C-alpha cells in the first residue's frame, strides 16, 4: 500500500523529515496490499516510533523501494546491524525483505475510512491483523501449490 500524498513532489522527503522531527502526519493510502484492514482511500495517522512491535502497521522504505505501509510480521536483532523488521502487506504474496530500523519512519496509529475510525495501535487490532496476514499468506501459498499440481497432471 502506498501513501499517495507522499510519493510525488518531494513528499517522501517531507514525510520522513516530519517523522524524524517527532511530528505526526496524515495521508491517504492507495493500493490493495493491506486489504481488508486498510481499504484503498483510508486516511492514516502516522506517528514517529523508533521501535514498532509485532503486528504494527508501519511506514517504511523497503530495499530501495518507495515508501510503503505494511505490517511487521517478524523482528530480529543482528550483530552490527541492529534491529531489523520483516514486513508484508496483509494481502500481499511476498514479504518485503528485512528492513533496518532506521528505514522504518513511523507507525500507523489511526485509520479513517468513511464513518469508520479505528485505533490501529490497539492490541486487538494488531493481533487480528497479524493472524489475518499469516493465514492469508498460507492460504495463497497452498492455492498456488494445488493449482501448480493440477496443471502438471493435466
């Protein structure tokens, strides 16, 4: 999921500067990689957070890509490289790769979509999203294996 206002016109630099200065920002999300928890068009409140937790939705720059809003699915501490996070969209088929903590700019704390307002940093929201992310990923992998086997037998 991309944060639309942050992509063009130097917005990415402005967003990272704001979060680096410990200021929150709001942006409208586009894309489908975080469905159903972040529908396309959601307004996100992103706050600076140096160390997000498992299940948090974060604004990050993954492996030279543009800014993404994806969920933290794993974390690790490495010698010499510090803390790294593995992220994936809730409806994405692949992980983004390990991202160093300094490339994670902030954490989504509020989601607004139509009349719905949700605290994205609430424990229940994070846990439900993490379970959804894991199950949806496993089901997509299973489906691709089954369809691959069916094709080979025909």
